[in-house]
């Protein structure tokens, strides 16, 4: 297996909803494992996600989990998940779904470098950047 770099997102109790939402956006196969699946049945967090992984037909892998009990979750603006390519319809479709119910900080429009680009936070607070390459 080749090495790969995958975003791993942390959530505060809504990882299931977020990962199911990303599956609606990108399609693919979603595997979810709860804390209860791994020996913590009967605990208040048994139904929360210990590990989730979405693998899409386009080759994306997105992972995430609820923050384990006893660990502090700190949300920051020191990362974004970036989607880029030249398939205008596909990328615009993802943008529409990801930005719906979220906050747009940079509207998806042509930028000074020539590409169509936008930035948003989805309804779960995850920052996304979408760049649609334009013919040069």
C-alpha cells in the first residue's frame, strides 16, 4: 500500500452526522465504528464515533471521530480541507452542498490568479477551500 495523506477531523459529538453529510456530498463508502463497538458499551459515549472513514469513488479519503471523553477538543482556524481540480460542475456541486447552512468567507468566483475559488465553513464548522482551475 502506498503512503497517503488524509484529513482527520475531530468533532464534539456530531461526527456521525458530519461524516454522513460528507458521504451525501462526495458519495462513497462510509465505515463508522463507535466507542461501544470497542469495549465501551454501556457508557454515555457508547454511540459516539471512535473512528469513521469515508472513501470516495474519486479517490478521496476523509476520516473523523468524536473527541474521546477526558480529552479537550480545541477548534482552530489553522487548517482547511482543500478541493481542487478542473471539473467545474463537480466542484461547484460540492461547493453548493458544503456551503449550504454554513458560512461563506470568500464567495466562489473568479480570482486574480485566474481560477474560480471560494472559502467556507460547513455547518459543522469545518473550513473548506474550493479551487476550480481555469484554462490558461
